[in-house]
C-alpha cells in the first residue's frame, strides 16, 4: 500500500470518528432538551392544577344582546371543567339566563335582550377543573351600547325610514321611496312594503343601512298587509290579497311566510293554511323565539300553526277556541293575551292552559289593549269616559301587577290626542307609544294602512314613567306589527 493510500484511509477513519462523536453529542443534547421540556410541561400542568382554572378568553357580542334574546357569553379556561350549576352564577344587574359547561368552556345564554347602555358584571364562583386543584372564581364585565331604533315617516315627498338613537338628535335616513306602507327590521335586514303607481305591493329587502336592495317574490299581483318578522332567523310573514279579487273568487287576507336569505330570493312564499276551516286571516303573530304562528281567522277561530320545515312538513295545528283579537305575546314567554267577547284572556301556547286576566280598578278606565310583559305583569291602555260613556276624559298607559291589584301610570294622553299603538322594547325596559296629536284636525292619509298625517312616537321608561324621547314618525322597529289605524 502506498503512502498516499495509507494517508487517505487514516483521514477517513478520523472523519468517521468525528461524525460518531457529533452524533452522540447531538443525541445527548436532544435528550436533555426533551427532558427539560417534559419537566417544564409537567411543571406547567402542575402549576395550572395548583392554581385552578383561569380564563384564557371571553366571547360576547353586546350589540346583538340588546336587540335579540339568546345572546351568549362564553368563558374559555385553562382546564376542562366540572359542570357549573346556575346557583354558582350571579349577574348584576339581574338578568335571566341558563348556563352550560363543555370541556374548557362555560357559557351563559341570556333569556331576554339586555338593557341598553348598561354595565353588566357576571361572576361564577367555585369553578372546578376535572383534574383537581382548588376551585376558582371567574368574572367579566361588559357595557351594552346605546339602543338604535328605526322609524317610518310619511310625507308629501318621499317616505323615509330613519335610524335614530334614543336621544333623538342623530336621525339618519336609510331608505326612501315615494310610497312606503310598512316595514320591519330584523337583526340584519330591513324588509319594506311599498306600493307602485298602479297600486301593486312590493317587498324590498335591504341591509340595515339601506344598501343591497333586492325584491322578494310575491304570491302574485296584489296587496301586502300586516307585515311581521320572526324573532329568530330570516323569516317574515304577511297577508296577501289578489288585485283582481271579486265575486268570482281570489285570495283574500291569505297568510304567507318567506325567507329573507339571499340564497332563497327566488323561492316562492309559503302559504299558511288552516285545514278544515277558513284560512283568511284577521290577525296573527309569530310566537317569540320560534317560527310558530298564532292566527285568528275571519270565522273567529284562534289556531296555533307551524311554518313548514325544510322538507315541507308541519306539526298538527292546535285549536284554541274563539277570539276577537290578539293583543300580544310576551317576549321570552309562551303566554298570549287575546280578547274574547267577555274580556281579555291569557293562554299558555305551550300547554293550551287558559287563565283570566285580572281586572283593574274600573275607576282607572276601560282597557282597550293588554300587552304582556315577561315578568307576568301587563301594560294596559286604559280609557276613562265621562258619565254618559261618550267623551274621552283621559287615556292612560299603566303597568299592572299580575294579580291586577297594583296599577302604576307611566303615560297620559290628553283628551284631544289619540293613542294608536303601544309596543314594548325587546328588553322590556321601554314602551313606545304612538300618538296622533289634535286628532280632530289631523287628517288621515290615503294609504292602504291609513294613518293621521302627524304622528309622534313617545318612548317612556317602564321603571319610572320618565319620557326618554319623542320622535316623529311611527312603526318603531321593536313593534311586532303595524298600528291598526
């Protein structure tokens, strides 16, 4: 073997030995790093267990919480949690809620919309991790935004839908048309009932700022009345009458539902019919929180029906006797107040159980409408007549206890004015009261839904009767239906 060959082999041996030394060093270092990481991980896990659950993040939408029921506050923690009981939770100011626990998350679902412009504090005590360790207290505070409302104002020029705060000094026009009959506002849309120069109705859907206009399909050519929207989803309903209805027939006051979802823009509306009886609708309501409908037909029958599901199936209708009118259904409740010939009656739509509405002191006046509140009390429109029972001496709005014993006036209407409608805000904090001032000299317009030309919406606090604001126009967006004129 030559000298050069011996030198080459010696170099190869030295390089091979070096690679083995570096490999052993890397393996040793890697093993040390893994050990350190394992110690850190075990130490962190042990520290988490020793400290108990801690909040990593919260999730909540305060803006949605003031307009709709069912808003959720979610706490995500560092540990999987034992079941949290409602008794461990406090909410200040008080609000109804349910609580659920899943993995590292505990959530509160608020049963009703929250008060606007209010700071809430949620505190959960005794929160325990499944892995053991001491229980912890978790807490969060949030402030809800000021309430925004939409109103409609008719005029000789364009009719206009405005968005306004409750200060009344920040009204912004969002939609104009030369003839707006009615509108409803949902969580994400405005749906507007308009009439063209030929007297035909149209339904226009927009975003809440008035953009993205598109038109919904109608059952045919005719008139849309009694437009309403469900509390959840994108469902609306209305009654429809054919333009050519006459002695030869046609649809009259037929109830239809439709989706505002853009994906269903070309889907025909769904008829809601009452099997075995008259389906022409005199009055109707969506049951809050559902797509179930309470309908009062021309023959005086009161029936609970469901809108068809995605497969077209409907639940069996429930007959609830006869009635003269539907006054209200409380948000967050299944209790409807209806008018029968012998007075108002409360019906639990979940059980069909009936209960008389406790009367108020006759000296306060005769109740023309009874609006249910979620706590079991009612808001009543009371009219006091003179001794001959002819002239209106005073119309007042009062909050009445569930047993009828206590009545507290929150608003009074002068004899020369007319109270046309009362609506409760989603949270139950306010009432919107539609007044036609000086009604004798306040002529009605020529719309399908005729109303006095001058209208004011008074917003009052139900807690103390303080007037918050008076706004021009009507159809404030928390009303479930239009005024009846």
